[in-house]
């Protein structure tokens, strides 16, 4: 029986193995493992890729969100509005600044934060809106920008799943006050370990963040404030430099795969993801909906097809957030999605024959 993983990192490595191995050996030879020149080069290239003036490499996507908010002065007593339908890192980054995450339900067709429900959550304590470009689809940034401008709020883009996504001609990560990206291995642009980056057009913010990630130093042993140790490793930067050259083509392959999935699954009793006309969806994940999710997942697993659940327990129902006093029923769309979503295999190297096999297996189930 053939097997198809949810993500195949080995297949991608094989396509770029000589370049990656050469890049790693160069760092091993130089032994410049922390904030080496490759980090600065990658920051410059990634800033250009996103249409931002500055990029600051950090230890993870979570650190990118937290440090970015702290650098903007967000902290105790503040509130940040963010979607209930996301990975918990979005909200936990807010909590780590000692601000309070205020959750909003999502749109049923995009899975992203519903702009129409944001204003009712704005209070005197609200400092920022954090949209999440979930699964690689940009949130409705035009509406969010209008709301932010009207209420004098900051915009934080959680772009951790959206490397290369584009909204109305603008790359995500360049639209808000800052953007946060994760380089977790399975991401569209993934390192071979943890890593993250902050993008911004604010020079002062960029300067603050460079100190914040590195013990508050302006130069070695000169500490102007207490800060964090959250730096992008040089080896990871070298790997990401190799992979960045391929990202646009990899994203195009993901879109092509999504289009084929949608075509082959169109007449089945499932809801397939929209492919928007006004923006570029980079399909970090390909997520379908069906009321028979659990049974379908078991069926596919028996046929050698791996699937995923992103995310089966909404943030407001997590034990870690019981202090926020949310209850079941507070965010009905998010909760319904959590019961119906199923992620199918999605990566650039996924073969057409494999997608056809997956679609045939789904058709056989129904």
C-alpha cells in the first residue's frame, strides 16, 4: 500500500541537498554560529521579499509576536483583539506581554477573523488588532486597516503561516505595524529547527528589536535594558537563504495542488477551501470541511494517507485560558469548524498522481 505523508520534508531536502549541505558546511567551518553574517544577509533579503524596509531574525514565530508587541509598548492593562480560530501561539504571545487577548469569531468561508465583529470588542483598553493569515490566506486587511485607523489602533500581522501571501498587491508582513513569521520546519519557508523573523517599515522599532533579541545590547557587554535571548541561528539563516530562492515557485506548486484538489473534490459532500481572486493564498495547509471528519480521517489513514486537525480545540476552550471565562457557544463558527476541519497532504513536491489517489479514496468513502 502506498503512503502519503501530510508534509514531506525529505522530498524537499532532496531537491536542494547540495546547496543546503554546502551552506551548512560553510557555517561549521567558520564556527560563527550566533548572529553570523548569514543572518544579516537573510534579514535583508527577506525584508525585500516581503516589501518591508527591515527584518529582524529571532528564535521563533512566538518570539516574533511577543517581542514585536513589547517593542510597541503593549503590556499590562492593554487588550489585543485576535481571532478565536488560530493556533494558541497567537493568543499566548499576547498573554506573555501581560496584555489580555480578546477573541473574535471567524468568517465561515475564509476561516480568518471576521472584521464585522471586531468593533464590538473594542474598549478603552484596546491597543491593537492581531489578524492571523490562517493556513496561508490573507485576512481582510482593508477592513481591518479602516477599523484600526478609525480607533487609532496598532495592527500586528501574524503571518506565521503565510510566507509569500499577498493581499491586494501587498505582501503580508508589510501592511501592519509589524509582521511576524515562523520558520518552523513544516512552514512554506521552513528552517531545520526553530526560527522566526519580524518585518517592519519602522526604523525605530527595528532598532529596538535588535537590542531586545540580544540581551538589550548596543554592543557586547553594554546593556541598556533587561531583554531576551531570542536570536536566529546562523545555520538556520544559511539554510533559509538557500530555500528563499525557491519559495515563489514552491508557493505556485501549492496553489496548483489546491486547484487540482478543488477540481477533483468539487461534486462531493465536502466544503473545499476558496481560492480568492483579490489576494494570493499560499496554502500552507489545504483544509476541507465535512461533518464526517473523524470517519473520513480513519478511512484515509487505512489507505496510507496522513491527515491533520488544525485545530480541534479552539483557543477559548483550552484549559490554559480558563481564566478568560469564555464558554462553549461563545464563538459558534470557530467551534463548528473545529468539529469539521481536516487537513489533507499539502507540499510542493506532492505529485498529481498522489492527489488523484487521495481524491479517489475520498470519493470511495462517500
